[in-house]
């Protein structure tokens, strides 16, 4: 008889048991697609309601801050009440936010819609991600961590591309985009009802909603080691997601309205395959490689500012996407791999808490700088700070990879090929079969 780990519901053995993994992955993709869908529409909102760059960053930050609050309060809730109830509630709130977007008539409505969306995404992200970890199969190890890494960037790429195409070709794109997403979320909720729960209920649900990050010591060490790189790549993502369209218009003002959406799509479209192709690398090596790519990404952004060259904008976005994919994939694996099953939901919430803080706070700062000094100065300061963070990340991640000097017996060289052998002789070897020679 198959043994079931403590805290997990028995796996389904029917053919429909293959559905949950694909369903929870699709929920993550759809959530992040909805999060990036407004990006190509920001120029439309700015023109229709005379919004400033600071207004746009306030709209963006409303989403990020609401998401952070949801992560702090509901990040571990699914560990107690189950994944499915949390996801069903989050999908209902997400549908309400899409409806509010579709009927928006000004800045206040946009902020309210974004805040609702942040609550739904924060509650559902850790629950869906933890459900994927619950569904790991011994025959396919690492697949849930890969899905948790690749689904968000795939979703952001799909959302910004679909919204960009609708801005270009669909009638009333500010309504069409959100109507399509309402249909997707409604279908996922119906499918979710038909799936089985992956964890057993346990007490402490109300206590778990008190704001408190949950991070076991091993995961905390991994997150500390990868923290600078995580902050750098998510800060770049926040900049391109909120101020990307305005930055693109600054570089080539005569470009099409949807060009800003294409720049952010470039970042996410490169990030998704990067996650896949670096999945077999060591987690620290993947994060190091991605951090190295962030530095030329920032340099390319600065070059675009001074040379007014669109190619440099897309080059910087592509390099940023590579860095985002490699760092987020490596860091997430390093953090989650050492965590027991019952703490995965809270650990994922803590990881996303840092990620979205890094995504929102620099974007808000860039918006404030834009209001006071202009978008050019804000982009310059943002790119410089990201480059410094990436340099710190490279130094931090390189240090553990340096081989330490081996301990050797004085006067006896270490044999070739055994440079990594660390042997310390604490006392001489004695044998009763050997006697000291007579002088």
C-alpha cells in the first residue's frame, strides 16, 4: 500500500488525477497574466483621464502593496484550511477586480481595481504554488519548483502580449481584455471544484492570519544569500511594468502606442525560456549567471537614455529578462528545496513578500522622482541602483564558490587531483603492531 506523507491527502489514482497539476499551473499563469494586462493600457488611461507618471506608479503600487498585505495575512492560511477554499475565494475576488477594471471611469476606480487584484493574487499565489509542491511526483522531482518559477513569467508574457494585441486590433480594448480574463477565471473556478484537496485541515487558521513571515532557518539563509539578486531583478520588472511605456515613449516619441507593452513583453518572453533552460543548473550558479546579466541590462538602459536608440531599450529588456528568469528560478529552488511540506505555503509567501517589496517600492520611488525631476532622472537613478545591487549579488554569490584552502600535514604536499580533500589529523595514528625503533 502506498504510504501518504503526514499532512497530505491521499493522491488520486483516477485518470482525472492528472488535472490538478495543470490546473494549478494555469491559475498561476492567469493570475500573473491579469497583473501585466494593464501595462499596455496605461497610455490609454493617461490620455483619457490626463494621468501623470506618478499616478500610474500609484496605481501599480496599490496592486503591489495590497498583494503584500495578502501575503502577510493569508500566506499560510492554505496550510490550515486547504488550498482549494483559499483559491476559490481568491478567484472570486479576481473576477470582481476584472469587472471593476472594465467599468473604470477614473484614477480612483483604477486604484480600487488594482488593490482588489493584489489581494486576490497574493492569496492565490502562495496557495497555488504550495499545491504544486504538494503534487510532486517521485518520478519527476523538481517539476513543481520549475512550474512555480516559470508560470509567473509565462503569465506576465501572455498577459502583456494579449493586451497589446487587443489594444492594436480589438474594439474597446479597455473592456475586451478584462472580459476575456473573467471568462478564464470563471472556468478555472469551476474546474477547481472538481479536483481533490491536497492537504488535510489542521487547527490554527485564525492565528495564521496574523501578519508574520514564516521562514525556516535554512530557507532564511538561502534567501539572505540570494536577496540582492532577487531585489535587483524584481526592481527591474517593476520599472518596466509600471513606467516602461512612458520610458519607451521618452526614447522614441514617434513610436506606436503599443510599443511600451512590447518592451515589457520582451522582458517576460525572454525570462520564461530562461527559467526552463537553467533548471538543471545548480541553484547558486543560475542565480549568479542571472545577476551577471543584470549589470549590462542596466548599462543598456542608460545607453538608450543618452543615445535615444530603441534597439538598446529592447536589448536592455532582453538582458533583464534573462537575469529575471535565471535569478528567480535559482533563488526559488534554493529557498524551497530545504523546507518540509507543512511549511511550504508560508515559505513561498515570504519569498514573494521580498519579491513584491522589491517590485513595488523602487517603482514608487521612481514615480516620485519622475514627478519632481522627470522620467529621465528617475530612470537614471533606478538603473544605477539596480546595477549596484547586481554587483553586490555577484560578489555575495561568488564567495561560497571559491575553494577554501585545504588542511594538509606540514611538510607533506597534497597529491595532485585531491585539491578539494579536507583532512585534519587531530592525533597521531597508533597501532599495537608497530613499535618504535631502538635508537
